[in-house]
C-alpha cells in the first residue's frame, strides 16, 4: 500500500506544480485569500469531499488582525476578476477564507491536516534570474507574494486529499483537511479552533517547506517534528489624544505621540526574565498629522515573545501595563487590540517516532532527518491547533519538508524546488495518515 | 487721486471675486501652484507688466520642503488639464511657481508687494451649508484647499496691479508685485529673497485676510501692521538603522525607531528658556516596516519656535544635538533636513504711521484699526522679505485685512467675505503705494 | 517725628550689627531656628511686646518640609548648648520656631511686618578674605549658613520693634511683628497664615536685603515694592518598589528607580504653556541600594513654577499625573509630599506710592528707587501672607533694601554691608508704619 | 596518608572556628581587610611559609573599585586599634590587602588555592536569636559583615596551610595559598592575576561555603566543581554638567541628571540577544544638589551580565555608547569607571573527576555531590584566576562546601555551621592537593 501511495503522489507532480504556480501568481495575503480558497473548495468538492467554507470554518469574532471592510470589498472584486470560483466566492466574502474538506471512513481515529494558504505583504522580485518571473508565474498582485511557501502547502493539501480519496477504502476513521487563512501574523488558526474543528481530533499534522541549512538537512527530505519556537503575542496599541496648534496653544493638546514615545521606551526596557528568554519589538509606530499640530493619534504594532508560555504572558502583562500608564500619563485614551497569538510548538515524541518509522520502514523515496525534533525559530499559529489536540490527550506534529530554496523565507526572491518538494510532502503525509487509520489509534 | 483709487478698486469687485473663486476651486498646495502661477503671469502680461516667472523668480537650491520629482510631474499634468496657461506653464515646471510683475515709473523709491498663492493640505468640507460648496467653487483637488485666504491674496495682488497700472503716470519709482509660492510651512520666501528680488527695495508690504475677534476689530477694515509672531525652524529628522528578525536575532538590528523615540522624549524636554518663550513639537513620527522586524527607518517632522530669534536658535541647536546623540546612541545614522524657517515679523513704526495716516486722511471707505501693531500669532515667511528690506535700512509692514470669516483659518470650513475684503485690500495697498511713489521716500 | 525715627534707627546700628552677626555665627536652617527664635522672643518680651511663640504661632499640620523627629531633637540639644533662651526654648521644641510680637495702640488699622529668620543649607566659606570668617562671625554650624541675608532681616525686625515701641504713643492701631521660620523652600509662611495671624490685617510689609545690579540701584536705598516673581510648588516624590537580585531573578523586582527615571524624562517634557511662562526642575534624585540589586526605592525633589498661578497649577497637575502613572507603569507605589508653595508676589500700587512718598517727603537719609515695582526673580513665601491680606481687601508690599554685597545670594561667600543696610531698613519700615498708624487707614 | 589528612583537619576544628569567629567579629569589607590580612600574614609566617604581602601581591593599578585615600587612612587606624599585626600592617597600608603563602617542595606541578577574605557592606543583625550576636562574635564594625562566608574561607585557607605544612615531605611541587581581597564586587582577583601569581600555575582551586537547597545537596558535603555563572562588568558612570537657578535661568544649566535619566532609560532597553542571556541593572543613581538648582552632577552604579563572555561584551559596549551619547546630548561631560569584572566560571572535567575520585575512594568523611558540575548563580572573580590557568593549559575548579546556613547569603542574618564546614573543606582541599602533588601532573 505504501508503494501505491508513493506512486500516486509521484503521478501528481505536474498537476501540483501547476496548482502551486497558479496560487503563486495570484498571491493573496491574510483574509484576502478569496480566489485561492474558492478554488480549493471547488477542487475538494469535485474530488468528493464533504466541504465546509466561509463562516462554517472560521468563528467570526475570533479572526485576529482582520482588514477593514473596504479592503475586503476591494479584494472581493479583485478575486472575482482573477478567476475565483463563482459558486464558493459569495460564501467566502467578508474575510471568511478558511476551507475544510472532510472524508469519513467509518469508525476509527480522527486525523486533521492543516495547510496554510496566505501570502506575505512583499513585492515580488521582477529580475530576470528570479525563476517565478522568468517562467511567468510571479505574483501579479502588488504587495502580495508567496515568499514563505504557503502556495506549496496549499498544493500539497490538495495532493494529500487526492491520494487519500484514492485509498479511502483502506482507511478506518475520519480525515479533516484544513486550509487555513492568515497564518502570517499568527492570526487565523484561532478562529478555526474556536469554531470547534479540532475538538475530538486525535492527531493533527502540518508541514512547512524549509530550506536546507545543515549537512544533516542535505541528506534528508523531511523531519518527524519540531521544537524550540517562541510563544508570542501580537498587539496593536492605539493612543488617542487631542490636537492643538503647537505654536499657539500647546497646552490645549493631549499628545498621543508623546504617550506612544513613553510607551516605546518603556516597552523596550521590560525587565529581563531569568526563567524565560524573552523578546519585545515595537515594529512600527505612526503618529501625528502635521508638523505644527500636537499629535492627536498614534498607533504602534508590537509583539512580545517568550521561550515559555509563562514568559510570554509576563511580557504581555508588562506591555499592557506600560501602554495603559503611558496613555494616562499624557491624559490620552488608548486601546490595545490583540492581533495574533501563538503558543510553543512541541511535537509529540510517540508521533514523531511513528513518522520516522513510516519513512524508514515503509517509504522508499523519503529520507527522514536524523534529529527527530529539529529546532525551529519563529512562531507559528499551528501551535493553536496542536495545543487544542494535545490538551485533549491527542498528538501533534509539524513536519519540515526539506528542499532547495532560492533565498531565505520572507525574501522577495524566495522560491523552492516544487518538483522535488510537493510529491514528497504528499507521500509522507498520506503515508502517515494511512498508517494511523489502517491500524486504529496509537497506544500512547 | 485717492478717491479715484477707491473707485477703481470698487469697480474691480466682481472681477476679483471671480478670480478668487477660480483659484479657490483649483486649489494648489505649495510648489504645485502651476495653474495659479501661470494664469497670474498671463494676466500681468496682458496688463502690461514686465513679468518674470520660473527660475528667474525662485533660486532653485533655496526652495525648502520641495516635493519629489514624481509628484511635481503629476501635478504638472493636472495643472495642464485644469486650464493652466500654455505659454507660462513650461517655465513654471519643476516647482518654480513664483511670479514677479514689475512696473517701472522712472526715478523714485522701489516698493515691493508680496502676495502668497498656495493652498493647504486640507480636504474641503462638502456639506450644504459651506458656501464654497453650495455656490460651486469648493476645491476639486483632493487634499488641497484654500483654508487660509491665499486665494484672496492672489486676487488682491492682481487687483493692486490693475489699479497701479491705471495710475502709473502719477507714480515716480518702481513697483514689484511678488506672487510667492509655498508660504504654508514657511518654505517659499527664502528662494525669492536669495534670488535678489528684495535687494534695493525701500518698502515691502503684504496683507493677510483675518477674521475679526475683538470689539476693535469689528469697527476696523485693516491694521497698519503687526507684531508678536514667533521665529521658527522646521526640520525633518531621518534615522537609518538596520533591520533584523525581532524574534530570531534582535541583536543584529540597529533600531531606528528606538533612536527616534529617544530623540522624541528628549526634544520635548529641551530646557525652558527664561529669555524667550519657546515651543517644540514633533508633529509626526513614522517608523518601521513590520511588527516582527527591528525598525530600520524612522522619520519625524518637527518644529521649534522662539519669541526671539536667539530663542529659536537655542531650540534648534538643542534639537540638532539631541537628534545626533540619539542616532549615535543606537548605532544608527541620521539626517536633519531644514524644511522651513521664519523670523520674527515686526512692522516698522514710521511705515505703520504712514499707512494709518493714508487711511484716516485720504480714504473714505477703509477704517484703520486703533492699535497700530496688532499682535499676530503663528509664523510667516514674509518675515524673510521684511528682514532683508529692514537690514538694508528699508521699511516693512504686514497689514491685516479684517473681515468676516466662516471658521478659523486652516479649518475645512474656512471662507471669508470676498465681496467686502477684496476691494478694500486693493484700496489700502494701492493708496499706500501711491502715497509713497507720488511723494518720494519717507524721511525716517 | 520722622527725623526722630531716623535718629532712633541710626542709634541702633551697632546693636543691630551685633545681633545680626550673632545670628550669622549660629546659623540655623528651616525649622531648626530654635536658638534664634528663643532669643528673639526673649528680646521682644524685654521690650514689652505681647509675645506668642511655639504652637501659638505656627499651625502644626501646615508646616511644610518639616525635618524628622530625630533631627529636630538633635538640633534642640545644639540650640541649648549654643545659648538658646531657656525660658522660650521648650515652647519652640519640635519645629515650632515662629515668633510673634504684638503692640496694641488702641483703635486703628493693623499693620503686620514679616521677617524671615532661617539660614540656608550651605557650608560657609572659610578663606581669609571672606569677612565673616576674618572677623570671627562665620557660621559654626556645618551645612548651615546665612547666605541670603535673613540674619539681617531678623535684626531689622528687632530694630523696628524697638523704634515702634519708642514711638508707640504716637500710634493708633496694632502692630504685629512676625518672625517667620523656614522661608527657604517656601515652607513656613503657610503655617502662620493658617493659624490666622494675618486675618484682619490691613497692611503687611516685608523687606529683603538685595545686592545692587543696575545704575538705578546704585543711587537707591530701597524700593517701594516688587513684582514679577513666579508662583511655585515644591514636591517630593517617593517611589517604592521591591528589590531582587539583578542577576538571579530580575523579574521578581519592582524597579523604583526605573519608575523615577520615567517620571524624570516626562516631567522635563511637560508641554509648554502659551498662557504662562513655566518652569520645572527635578533638583535631586536618589535611588537604589546596591549595584546588583533591583532598586526598591527612589526619591526625587522637584519643583514647578508658573508666571501665573494658573500656570503653576497646570504644571503641578501634570507633575502629579506623571508621577502616578510612572509608578503604576512599573508596578510600584508612590507618595507625593507637598514641601512648599508660593504665590505670585505683586505689591499694591497705592501702598507703593505711599512708601515712595514717605521716603521722598519725610525721610532725609533713605533714597527711593525710581521704579516703584522693581522686578524680582525667584519665589517667596511672603506671597502667602500678601495673598491673605490682599484677599481681604488689604494692601501688601515687599521692599528691597539695596546695599553692597560680597557675592550673589545663596553663595558660600555671601555677605552684605550691615552697617549700611540695617539702620536704613529700620528707618523706612518704621516710618511707613508710623505713617499709616498716625493717620488711620489709607483710602484706597 | 588520606586518613592522616582527615585526622589533622579534624583536630583543627576548634582552632579554625576561633579564627573564623574572630574574623567575623572584626569584619572588613573590600580593600579595608587590613587587620584580617595582617593576621593571616603573621600566621603563615609562623607556620613557616614564604609570605608575600602588600604591593608584592596586588598590582596597584589593577585594583578595581578602590576606596578613596581618606577612607583607607581611616580604616588603617581602625585596623590598628582592633589588633592588626604591627609587623605586616604597614606593608598592607593603602589598599594592598592580598597575602600569598608559598610552600616549595621541589620538582612537580604548581597548585594554587584561593581564599577570599572580605566582608560585605551590610549591617549585621542584632537580635537575640542571631547566633553570632548571641554568642558574642557579631560584627563590631558598622556597615561591614561577613554575610557570604568569607570569614570561613579565610579560616579554611589557614587550615589547609597548616595541614599541607604538616605533610610537606610527601609533596613534590609547589603550593601557593592566595588570600584575596575585595571579591565582593568582583574587584580584587585581577590585581593578583596581573601581578603574575597565576603564571605557571598548573591547578587552581577555590571553595565557597554554600547552603543546601536540594535533596542531593542534603546528602553531600562538597561538589567537585561548578558551572553556569554569568560573565559580568561593573561600572560607575559619572555625569558632569553645570548648575543654574532652575527658576531664574534654566537655559544656563547643563543638566547632568537629565543626561543620567536618558542613559538609565536606554540602558534598561539594550536589545535582548538571541545568542546569550543577558542582564543589566542600574543599581543606584544619585544626582543633583538642591530642588531649585539644575543638577550639575549625577552618578550611577551599574552592571551588565552575559551568559557568554561575548554576551557580556555586547552589553558593555552598548552601555558605553549609551552613556557617551546621553552625556553629549545634554552637553555634559562624563566618565565611565570599570569597577569590577568577572568571566564565566566553568570547572574542568578531568579535575572535577579527580576531586570526585579522591572523595569517593580516599576520604571517609567527605561525601561528594552526585552532580559533578552543580550550577551556580551570580558572578565570581575567581573566574579571573581560572581563566589565566585554563588559558595556559592548566585546570581549575571551584568547589561548593555544602552545609547548613541560617539565611541566604548577603542577608544580615546569614550564618553557617562552622563546626561542620571548616574541617571538611580543609579535608577535601588538602587531600586534592596531596593527590596532585604526590603523583605529579594529571595526564589530560
């Protein structure tokens, strides 16, 4: 059966490359993935999946960092024009860009797979030696680019869907294939978890296309899991003051920018924590309306991180207190909006061992990394899904699909070897799901 | 002769209102006044003035706060489309929007009059009870509005030109009528002064349309002069650092926003000065590119002011030192760009007395304010021209044309009684010029 | 009668110089003036005044900036040892160092005179060319020196008392001679005002020995009044946090010094006020206990000032808000203690004119300054008494006794020409009191 | 032989307790250990050691954090009065309080042992249940207390000296017993290293009396070594400005406290470092002279730390840059004085294994801790000596002598079980030296 899976995946290579490059060309950033999501929903429907879309997938009030109505409207029109599926598009409207395909195969465990589908806020490189440009599939959407491989993840998800549908008679249990919006900024997963789609899930898997950096990476195709990320909270702080003429009557103003400046200095100085490595960044600050006007408004985008969840909470509480006091000091009002959040991401050892065993014993063309738990940096909102499943006693893992890349992630020249990465990701994920669902639950 | 001047001015009322409303409708902010300036040049030429335009009026390198090339290009196209004069427009291209009309009448003193012509960066109100909207002459250019009366000043300048041309046989000396761009932000006067147009000028006059606020104002049509403004310097500070991933390797960054934040806090805390009332404002601050990136860039627009020129210099030197040290502290580089500057504005007493005398003794329809030197607030770059003339031993005055206004200056609902203000400004200015040039120089 | 007063004052010269030099030698700073006050009370009693001392003069809870019990105890012992009057000393104990001498002469207005008696926290110069040292009357009390002339004021008060007692049969009304403690730091006057001693007073006078700085000063002996001082509030801010090992567990600390540092930066940046010149100074800051301990305590001594009382209140409210928010930001607690306060000090014109008239018409040896209202800088808590009297419809003035000084006030080498200043101050004050009480109330 | 060593040490118990309690009673903090050092030198001399003292031990210019001359003078007098040895005291004068005893036993390796002898700046508890007070040996010197066990270390050093002298015929090589001043604040070791006393040393050992905190501690008497400390730099920053009257002419001041405040805020905000855990603390700040004076001076005591030496250097360079820029921003001058420094402290594995083996195989009464390398917190300037020896290819270890303590180190109620700790420390150190010198060098 495993070799059948390998063959099926191999056979999908050209098709998945086509899908990936189409998604790449029409890159859509978080909550704007209307064309992408509608086409995924269309394909899953055609394959025979039970398909959920729109507000059936994402809980409205749990969507973090949602753009404003005008922008959503504008991108709705763009998506329509760029060939979104007319049946699904209306359901996706208004920032409901998650899609869920369900395959029910009788009694047995439930396995969820998550694929993130959003692009980044980057302008793609347009020089001749950048392959996507040379081969005609670079992004046509200004300020939006798949520079983190989520176009590949979406294609892999459709590939896994197709393989599992083909072998469904061998499966006992349920498969949920989740296409998640707005992973960048760790904004989207919470809305799917809060909608309840991870409740009752026994195993949850995700993968991330990753460049090779070490000697061990260079002889490996996938890792069994990962560890080492930081918990993080993303916040916007808004300060509201009162304008006044800076020459004529400065005493009548309430200086929102001065409040933000006080907050900035103190945020960067949150005391170090001996129990947890921490981070803080005020990534952007914008304030004021004119040179000679006391600034009545300022906005900062900030984030904190912690090596432990407690360390992250420590930072977030400090940040909240600093922002509040800075506003009050300058007689301003303020808001803090939670824009994203991720937990630590630690793959479960028994599941990692199972994945490694599948690769080593059953698959001929997928080499497993010698380190089960390869460290990852950064933060991932798949951690929300992992936490829900782990809290229920289930198991979770994030696999790194190792391949050659043209530049580091988030760079405007990022590209990856899709001919290599896509089929092998489909192989390992499909094989692991088959392994679980053909045998019944792992005994922990 | 004075009653002839009054009659001539009276007769121009409808025409000047038409000109003012046309300029109002096609409002153009600083250095973009290409339509306005080209039409002024055209009219002066038709009247018989010797006309200078373009780089003959403004010294290129002395123009402060000039927009970038792309914007100038874009507004050139707009001006063309909105009916700029085709002969003068090409000479005005690239931010050379000053115009100078000269009338030579033999031996005698030189009198310069300055009229500013730029609009503000304001979106004009579009509600039914805002007269310019109701009567169809509100601004059609988004983000540009004549909310400070410079549309009126431009019309007054053309009115004075017409009156003086009509009485030129009675004059002995030279009249220079200067139409100045970019007064808002105190950016434009310096380029005209540096070009030499105020050299050898014996008297320089300007006027400003001003709402009435006191009982004395309500029974007056003009003031003889003004005093009490603040000297000011406008600066942009740019901080350049180095980006880095805020979670992965914050130590590799050079935080330009942290540098700006340190500068902000210390700028607001420049010590008070017992010898001069002072002001400081960081009107805008923008920095950073993304929440999880150490900010590599920040820009602030700031201004300082002083009740005395020394007080303003004190503030500017402090600001320079703070910005430099803040950048160095955070291992960043920086630039400070001077964006505007104005001196104190003190009208000369003999000239004020002469103006008052002309009104009291010669004009029947212009009531002079009982306070010769009515205090004004804010800063004015006419001060550049005054200073040049005063430094040469000449005399200068800024008259306030008092009339009814619909809202305070700089407000999106600003409007003024043009039927009242325009002819009376033409009367007083023309009469004062006549008074000077018909008699020869004042004996100081 | 005026020439009799002049002669009486003249005759007291040696005696007053002796008193002044004794007080100078045993200089006592604010609330420690136990020797000084007890000897004043003794002398007034001997002259025949009705004498109030101790808690009959100062309202206990209105004494600002009172030292702690231990210090008061220590200085009690010192004063005793240095020859304090044994009868009055016990009543003065515990920081009740005000003395009031009353002379009742039947029906008529009440005139109060105030003399401040405290020294400064300065170590007196001990070099050979400093006259007090050379002549053996420099301060024997470390850290306490009469560097502002209050030793002279105390002597003048006793001289006036003696002169008025001598002419009491010519007076109709009441004289109150107030010897006030703790003027430095503007701490003492309030306690006397709050005790009610200025209630019902028609005129209140004070004098200050002042060095000559202008040409006009050099031909004058006294001014009729003064103006131009700043209102001020003096505060101590105390921040309480929690210590922790800075290497081992910084996250357990609450950094009181960080709170104070945030307050410091923001206090210096309180917005300028177009309606009132203002000042702010954090004069001292002390915090922390050791290099490797998160600071659990910090204390700052600060002051604000305003050209108007409203301007001072504006500053004080800002300061209060900043201190509160800084403490809360850093999870610390705090206290703000009001340590002193003074109002504006504007002498009343009719009274100044009366003083000038007395000098010009009646006194042969006291030259009045040509400017009635000579500007003074700094703040004075005599302003408390002036305000109370003025609020009741009475009149007040602070005279400047002009003489030669060896250094600027508050300097460790300060000294003044006591042979010149003391008798002439006695003359003018006695003469003005006589003028008022021999005639009855001024008709305002 | 080992049992002979154990018996010798056991026999010294009462004597060492006496010495320790004498040193405890006459506690002397860093560079003031004149009585202590002179008595040590006396005892070593009497035992037959070659003894170096004074400037033969410490390089003058490498002594960090030296008190000023007056204080050294004052403590010289105190030490003399408290029974310092009259022969050695003069050589120790002026802050040269290191002592070195050398025992030469022919060819063989050189082993150095270091014992620190200084007290802390703490006032010892004087309540009845504090044993040193109850038993009459609490500190008689205000503000100086042995709250970190260095009194015990000094006694142990003398005990080891006596035991090794007793067995010297069995040794081949050289023993250097170093009594080091000023370990607190990590100030003293550098001066001994720079004098060259660690050059050519093959092994260096030290011990620290430590309370038991874990279950493993409770069944152990010593550890073989340690790890996990932080590298650290201690600095004083001094800011020099210019005073001015805060009301009269604030613009004339140069505010040293404002400079320090800017430095404070930015020091606490030095960016976190992903490559090294770091710390920063401004432990004390003192500035200004009076409420109404622009502060002309401020001083801060600060420290930085790093989990790696590079991390510590990163922090120190940031601190230097911040202090410099803060001073320049406020037109002040500044100094940064290095007051102490310590490196990481990592014991060498072969030496730790040797120590463990000696305890397990040869000693009957000293139980070795199961973890060879028990983590320590804080910083130690023994690290200077370790680094010198390790850089030469030698080996180093710091042993923790585990015993019961009355309070945590640095607390005013600290005490330890000297009857237990002293002999067992002498046993293990003497035995290890014997083990090395009876066999010749370890083969690494």
